[in-house]
């Protein structure tokens, strides 16, 4: 999931395997045993579990496919905006991979995404006053298109997102293009604080909102404006960081007028699949361990890191476990989720569809932190 600001798609790295190994090694500690409870334990781990882990870890080291999986997702499919044609291709690929590996109960679980968003025409923009400058500008995800003639107006910087401070700027902001950045939010820079502030800003009648992306020319889409999967009411855009600094410097000297335009393709109420596959447990098949990641990504990059690495780990864990040729005690359910970047919508849909089953789920392991060295588990 993206941070409040920023969620870059970087190049895949080759240490995906280390995370996969961690998942496999940690698995028996949370109940994913491969033997009977009465069997002898060594260091708290059943002998049969130790043997299975040795096979899985060894197989992953000499025959690991995590990098291959991630490379296919990134290079052969590419960006996977939820509900896009590429997302659907990725879902089909995952389905066939699970089937080819020999997993059971391989299927799609559909849910309804409020809206699907895809950029149609690249954004263009300029500072018009006091001096003309080309802008590095992009539409924020799940935002509407600009009017055909674009958005044009005076830029007003928002130094504080506190509701009372926003209200003090009310007359300035009406009909203006509001510029916000990290300093606008200060220490309260978390989603649960920024979303209400942005909502309040919209209600003050601004024409559009602009926020910093990454360095000029580096797109960095995110949905910090929303997290509901619906389309925002007014055009919202990212500016390159240097462009934001330029705009703020110009604002210190006087009024700044800006113009920008972009076209986004939007579809409403679209069916989107999560992908599910299982290795049936031999002892406790109704008490599953869920191993999951999110299949969707943003569009500026290929989602190789976020969350291609997580998908690769899930797939590699399934592959390595199947190569043990002995079922674990509990069912292991592999789930690839959509709609994560728009507000955890796929996992919420999964939880809703499986409400009755939730008390029996033994553990849920989700990877969504990229391929850096594993430092532990986030609860
Ligand atoms: Zn993510």
C-alpha cells in the first residue's frame, strides 16, 4: 500500500528469495506444521516440519522462481491498475500459474470496484503568470478529467491543513487552485488526518488541488486524496517537486496563475477478481493459513516492487510447498488481492465474503513492503 505521499515502482531486486525464505521459516511457528503433534520435536519444531522446511528452503535456493515471477509481471504485463486490461491479464496469469503448480480450489472471487480509473491522455500544464514555465504534471489516481479547455486559475498555497486554518483561507481559496505539500500537514501527515483535511478543502470551493509528486519528470501516483475507490469531485494533480518549489518561490513575490489539462477514462461499478488457490491441509483443512499479496499496482511504473515482489513471494511459497509432495497440517490458502492501492478494497471484499470463516483462519501473512531485507513482521 502506498504511503500518504509516494509509492514509487522501482526495479526488481534479486533478494526476493530472502523474504520468501522468511515466510517459509516462520510458517511453522504459527501453526503451519507438516507432521503430527505427537511426533518428536527438536527446538520446538516437529521433525517432519523441519524436514519439509529443509526441502522448501533448499529448493528455493537452487531452483527459486521468485525473480522470474516478478520479472514476468513487470516486463510482460506491466502496470496493473485495478480493473484495467493489464490487471485482468495478471489475474489470468496467476490463475494459470497456480493451476500449473498443481494447487487445488484455484478460482477467482469477484467483487465490485466503485470505479475504474485509467489515464487516457498525458497531462500538460504551464505556469502562465508571472512567467511562463512548462510543468511536470500528472493526474492524481481516481480523479476526474479536467474540463475540455483545462483548469486555469490562481494558485493559493495552503500552509496548514488544520480545519480552523483552512477556514481562515476560505475567501482566498474559493475558485482557486489549492497547492498543498508536506508542510501543509506537518506532523499530522497520516491518511486518517489528511483525508478529512482534503475533504474540507474541496468543500471550500477550490477549483482544483495540486500536490507534490517526486522530482520533476518522475511520476508518483497515489490516492491520498480518497481511499474509497470512487472518483474525486474536482481535478487533482501532482506537480514535480522542483515545480512545486518554483511555484512557492513565485508566490512569495506575487500572484501565480497556472493552467493544466488531462483526460482520464473512468468506468463505474466494475467487477474485479481476487485470485485464490489452496494446498489442502491433511489434519486441519478448515483452519487455513492465508498467504497473500496485492496484484494491483500504480500506472507510472510496472509495480515490480509494489507489490510484484509480494506476488512473487506468494507464488514462490506455493511452488516450494508443492515440491515437498506432502501436505501441511493446515490448508494454506494463497490469495492475490486487487484494489489495494485504492484503499485495501480487495482485502475488505475478501473479509466480507468470508465473514463466517474468519474465526477459523489460523494466520494471515501478507507481504507488501518490497524486496528489502526482512526485519520482521508488522502487526
Ligand atoms: Zn503495496
